[in-house]
C-alpha cells in the first residue's frame, strides 16, 4: 500500500448527515454539547431547525429522540461513547430497544485511543452493553469510507442502532465503490489467507492489516475480516474462518468481555465443528490510563507488533 | 371558555367510579399491581380523554392526534381502563392484566397495546419523550398537544429536571404536564423521603406555567386543561393535589397499598364502597 491517505471517520459522519438531511426532511440530529467533536455541527449549520442542542443532559437527549421517532422522525443522537451508552443505558433500554424505536445513536471517541483524557473518557464496554440489549444493532465502522456507507444504511434501516467510531484520524482503507455491496450483518473479507483469521472491528482493522503484511514476510498467511457489524454477528463467516484457517484472533479497542471477541467466542463454542485455536485481543478486564494513543495501544497490546506475535504463537502451538 | 355542563360532569363522575371499579377488579384478578397511584390518577385521566384530547380509538396512529404519556407507568391499570372505556380494545382484556400472552403488561408498552404512546415503568423518562413528540409536532406544523402525567415521587429522578429545562428552553407550549401530587411514595411521605416542596415553585423556577388544583374535582381539572392550552409560549404544569388510593376507604393515604393488590375481603369492601358511590351519583351499581 502506498502512503496512507487519512480521513477522520467523524468528519465522514458529519458530511453524510448533511447529505442525508438534504434528501430526507425526516432526519433530525441531537447532540449533548459536543457537536464540534462529534461533527454534528455540520448538520446544525445546514439545518438549524432540525438540529436539537440538548446540553449536557444525555438521558433527556435519548428519550427525546425516542419521542421524535414516535412521530416518524429519524433521529441521530450523538455524543462520546461513554456518555452515549453507560450513562444512558436505562433510557436506551426502555425507550429505544424495548420500544423498537427508530433512533440511531452515533457515538464518537470509542475505545482507548481517545488518549490523554484518561479512563473516564475511554469507553471499553459500550459494545458489550449495547449487544446485550434485544432489538439493538451494533456497529463499529473501520474507516471514513465505511462510516459514510454505514450512516447511510442506518438511516434506511428501521429500528434502534448503535454505532461507534474512535476519535483519531484514520487511514482510508476503502474506495467508495468497494462499499456498494456492503450489508449490515455481513462481515467483509479484506485479505484472504489460510493460516489464521484475524477478525477485527473499528480502528483495529487497519492495525490488523499492518500485522497481516508483517506476517506475510514470516510466511504466515492471515485472513483479515472487517467485522463492522458486531450484532447481528456474521456467524457464517466466523464458522468459515474456523474451517478454513483453524486459528482465529479477534481484535477490538474494547474489553474482551462482551464485545466482538466474546461474540465470536460464543459462536465458535456453540457452533463450530472444527477445533479452533483462538485468542481475544482487547482490554483484558481493567481500566486504562492517560497517554498518547500510540503509547497506549502499544502498552495494551493493540498494535501491529502484538497482533503479529499473537498470530505467530497461535499458529505454532 | 365554557365550564362543563351538569350532565357531562355527572357522566364523568360516574365513569370515574367505573374506572376505579375496573382497577380494583383488575388488580384483584391479577393478584398484583399498584392500586394507590392508579386510583389517585383516575379523575384527571377521565377528564382528559373524555373532554380534552383530540383522539380517536379507531385511528390510534393518526398523526394529528393529541398524545398522552403515562410517565408514572405503574398507574397502567388506570390508563388501560380509560383506554378500554374509550374503545381502544375490548374491556375483556382488562381481566387478563399481567398474564402470559396478554397485551396488558404490568407497565405500558407501546408495541403491544393500542393507545399506548410510550413504554414506561422505569421512572423519569416520560417528560423527555413528550418533549420529543412536541418538537416533532413543531417541525411538522401540527397543532396537537402532548399530555404527560408524572408521579410526585417520580420527580426525584434527575432526568425529569433535564426535561423540565429543555421544555422551557424550547418553549414547548404544546406540552401539558401533570403531577399526581398524592404525597406518598414507596418508602413513605414524599417530604420524608426526599423533600419536594415547594413543587409549584420549582416548576415555576424552571420557566413553566404552573397551576395547582384539586386533582379529584373534574370541573377544576377541565378548567385547568383549558387554561394550559391557552398558554402557547411555555410548557404548562398542572399540580394535581390528590389522595393516594382515592375512592377506597382503607387504601386512601395508605402507603401499604402502593404496590399491593386487595385480598378477597378487601376486594369485596372496595366494590361495595364504589357501588355505593355510584348509587349516590344516581347511577345503578
């Protein structure tokens, strides 16, 4: 790959909201005093009467979004992942999931690479919380192009959905044409391989691709899966990976409890007919700390080096 | 504005007794549920549905309808009874409250029951939901009103005050809220549990138009709704001074009947009392 072109998925979200807002008057957007960070400000500038600044009052934001949805609006509610899930779990549970409300929560600043703000702002349980809710779709797009497509699909799909992206600028992994066939609930095989499958989501897809190139030099062929939809999980693809490679690693900027790794583990334990060497990479049941994102990802073994080592070990065992 | 005529008033008073009978019957049969806060809410609900709201049981999804949201979801038996009397579903359903495969869940669910706008039961959400409905109405240039009933104990919840601030900030004149001010919550008197007074002052301080009335006087309730509807530049709060367990002597002001149904003896006494009340109003039991 040539020098990576970068684009922040948050910007892709903001731009897509404006595009959708032009086409569909039912799209409304709510934010809780973070519109400059979540990029909903782009929509706010274009469509001020369809943008609702809710202040630092996330619970009210979620239930208000449900009220708007009950009248046929398609609300996107945004804030940081910590505040968009854990803080408002009960509102999401009652007003969105239980009621099958057509509200889309789009969270930014998911995972640990928000960096220096520390563990208070590093959300590593959001996917677990949202996965546990009946009726909820859970998404973690990996780059700006995919984010754009996923936001479009979120607007089309009826029902409650949760999507999270990170804070950081991210390499562009995909051309828009490549996204035409993207379906929610269908993982993408980004690289084919025979020895090990690395199933990643969100920010970790690019990291997994780096590891894949390093493994190639060591004669280990890694299949790379971009599992943008964590729920409903593409179980077929997981089982295919088990069958074809016999080794699976999951990688996510999230706790290993309840997230992508757990979802894959559940599928393998219940359904795989093939014995599988398996390891979940992620935050292993602890809070993290302040620090430069790159330093944090290195310390908590979410960098290409750690993935490469894990794959080597798994394949040789 | 004209006051309620004598005939309508009498009709509503009798209907309110019928609703109370439904509630006692339902909870007795279900062997669970919340009588106290259901009985205190009856008169406001009857007045609202029968004289104020623009709604049609045959068109429960009419985009122009007025909405009612029961934020204090545990008073579901009162709302279910009013909806059944309106014709949203058969009165026979009331006998199946809280049973498996029944549309009438312990707390309201919008997906299961015609006429239920929001799923409630976890306290503190309803006003926020109402604000969302009101904002949608403004965007769509609809003239509907959104009515929402909160419990007094419910206003312990912080989200209620987030919503109170938002309704005021957005000048949601189409939001008309009520507090069922019966002074009791599970652990005791509201003033001992977590002081709420002065309720009216609090809401006024948040920028609301506040009315305080006897929540069992149908004439006063009727007038209050009309006054609130005339206020268009800010949300209105009607503080309904009520008696928990209203209409059944041993349940009145008795916190023990917050979430406990009547036993057989209590059921018989309640029904006798309510029948007597109907006779006094000139109707047959």
